[in-house]
C-alpha cells in the first residue's frame, strides 16, 4: 500500500511538471502573448542621435603689419623670433630714392649745343659725367630728393630753351630693412612690443 502511494505521488509530481512546462498546452495560455508583449516593438524604435559635436573654435585670426625701417641686425633678430613662433616674415631692403636731372650724351659725346645754351642762360651748376658706364659724357644738372623739385628744374630749363633734359630715378641701398609680418594678433603684439618704430597696418591688396 505504501509503495502504491509513493508511485502515485511521483506520478502526480511528474504530471505537474509536464503541465507547468507547457507540454500539455494549458500552461502556455497567457504566457506566450505576455512574452510577445514584452518583446521590443520595431515600429516604436528610433535611433537616438546625440548632440552634434561643437564646431572647433576658429583659429586666431591672422593679421598683417609693416614695421621699419630697421637696422639689419634688429630686422634679422625679429625675423627669427616671429618665424620660430609660427609667423611669417617678408623682408625688403630700404633704398634711398633720388631724382637725377640730366642731358644724355649725343653719339657718345657731350651735347655741346645744350652746354652752350646752359652757359648763355646763366646755368652754371652742371658737369659732364666722366665715369665709365651708360651715362658717360651725359650732362648732370642736379640730383633731387623729391620728384617735384626735379620737375621744377626741368620746367625752368625748358623755359630757357633747353628741352632735352630728362629725369632718371636712382635707388641707393641704405642697409636698412622693412618687414612685412603676418600671424596671430597676440603673437605680433608681443613680438613688436618695444620697437622704436611704430608698426603699421599692411596696405589692403
């Protein structure tokens, strides 16, 4: 009798297990729909896009300055300093400009007719160029720092009958430099501080 009771108990437990596992069908009712309801619903999915990364801050705006005239040693030192910090430097030599009034030689000889006219009208400040070169035997009538003064000289000569005089521009190196520097404003402000020559804005191109 006890053995029969034990077998019935085992059978009952086995039956309960099978039913709970869903093999008999009844246990699935209410479970599968619930499982489906708990699944992700594709139609409700969306891609979550984070905030776009902030655009990088613009680099410090570059500026352009002109500074000079500077002695060659000072210009070279400033050039190296600015270049080493990432700036750019364009040096140009400073020439002394003058305006020469002259009468060109005729067939390689001094213009005798013009010399005679000069003497006749009272011009005494002239001489014949004796240095070898393209202006040999030209008549030099003066060198002027300003172009306007040279033009005034030409006008007086013409009024006195000397019409062959010309103006030539001469450039003489001074040993000084002008620097055109470009780079961030903060860099140039530091580099150019303390110069005896005040920097100026570059001309607009």
